C-alpha cells in the first residue's frame, strides 16, 4: 500500500480511473483532494495535487509509479503490505 501525489504533468491527469492502465491487482482506494477524502469509482478523475492511496504489492506499486510518471522514491509507504496477486 502506498500514497502518492499526482504531479501536474502526469499522463493520468483528467482521465477517468477506469481508463488508466494500472497494473493488475492495483486498486485506488482513496483520493485526498482539497482537504476532502473521496472513495473513488471508475468515473473518478485524478487532478494535479491529488493524493491517491493505492492498494497493491510492491512490484505493482512500482509499475503504477511509472504509469503516473513519478519516482517510486516519492511514494509514501503506509507501512502495510498487500498480499494481492
């Protein structure tokens, strides 16, 4: 599980979650935006500055960082590991 902030130039900005090709077993479980927490669905659209809480294993999280175009070093580890496939 990891939390990451969406940069302004990320290719996922203004695309619905359902249209983002995240690795298998990766789930966006929470979006923090403007001091508000949202439970996302497939129609949720990430905006620059949003923080996404992702549930995935370590390898999938690293792949998701590549898709979002942020360094894995910028991901805040929540200290919990997922056994998701």
